[in-house]
C-alpha cells in the first residue's frame, strides 16, 4: 500500500471519509486547495510564476472551483495572482524545491508531501490565515509532521505562509492587496515606513489582480516595506531516533495501516469531523447528511470515480 501522512490524517478524522476518497473524488476544489496546487507547482517548476499559473490551469480543467461570493473566474484570477507572488517569495527565500522519491515504510511505500531544498532540508509548507503558538503546535503535532518525521527519519522544517483571512471570496493580505499612490501608480505601500511616512487618505486600496503590476515588482515593494518576515516563518523540527515519541508514532502507524485498509463507507459517521472549525464543511455531507437514503451513484453531479492508475 502507498501511505501518506494525509491518509493518516483523514483516517483520524473519519474512516468513512477515507473509504469514500479511496474510490471517488469531488468534482469541485476549494479556493485554498487551488492555491496550494498553484504554489506547489510554482516552487518545483522551472519558472515560479509561469509554473504556478500552469498548475492552476491544469487543476481548473479538471475541477470546478468553489467560489462562494465571487464569480468562479474572479476566484481563479485572485488565487492565480497570489500563487505567483507566494511561489516567487518562497523561491527567493529558499531556492527551488523538488518532490522526494517514495521510500520503503515496513512492507509499504511512503509517499511524502514534503518539499526538498537543494541543501537537503525538507520543508512542510502550509498556508494559514494567521500564525500563533496554538496553530504552530497543532501543525507540529499533526500527522503531516509526525508521520513524515517517523517515516523518513529526517528533520522537517515547518514553513508557514500567512495568507490572511478569507472575506467575500478573497484573501486579505499583503500578498494580494496594497495601497497605491493616487497619481504615481508605480508607488505601492504595504506598511508605514519610519523614514518616509507619507501615507495619506488619498492612497487607494488595490488588489493586484486588478492592476498590471508584475509579481516581481509587487514582491520587491513588499520587501521594501519589510512585511515579508511576518508572512513566511519557519521552525525546524529535529528527528531523534531515540525519542520515544518517534518510536511510538512508528508503532502506532503500523497498527493503524490495517485499520485504514479495512475502512468502509458503512463505518459510523464521525460527526465532530463533519464541520471542523478552520477546515470548513466535509465535502461528503450531501451523502452522509441527506434526509433520505442516497447512494453515491445518485450524486454523480458532485463526485466521480477516481481514475485507476
Ligand atoms: S460528512 Fe462527516 S461522516 Fe460523512 S464523511 Fe464527512 S466527516 Fe465523515
């Protein structure tokens, strides 16, 4: 079996969901899921901006985007522009990344979700609305970190990208929005500078997707206003083979794998996972929460069978 940290996470939350996702996939993707795909493509591709947009194009050719308050085209454009700047910022800070090859994990194969820098450091890149000690601890203790540490037996660096709160269909953060001088359009500001505090009420709020400002120029100006250190933060989590937490995690993982293999769509619902704060509604609610009995085949306008490799 090919195992990933994501499978452990889904199984923890709801075995029934794991069983559903083994055979079927939703026809839609969230804006955040699309942003992840764009950034992942951007940081491993030949050109961060072009590769980010290519990845987004590839995903939107297969999935409809959940667009909420905005038209789908506006969401795709907003996400694409953010993915360009964030990918470029990550590449400038860390250099190009690559995916790592599958490794042996007991009698199974481990497929990592981490990205490797040229110097061999492994990064788990995650997007958060904001970053505090609680959210950092939660990421550090999740399968996405512990599972990778235990399976790969290597240090992992957690790299958080703060993308701001989502309101009215857009992410409100410096990646996407700034203030533009009322006359001199090339003058952009993200934060007040002590030396030259020239902000007045005349500066107009703009979204990058509504301008023709390139990702490189936008990022340069973010650097000038010194807002980047708060938006990309990293913590290294060392792997120690004698650490009992690692020994126990490996033990647990080998116990859980057979449980994952036997997960079934008839398993009891895990209701606390149906609407998790911060993760939103589970995509399978139309099946599990239907007031009348419903089969997967009745929901072919929402889900399709996964292509077998
Ligand atoms: S809707 Fe709830 S019970 Fe159904 S798969 Fe999702 S988390 Fe599990």
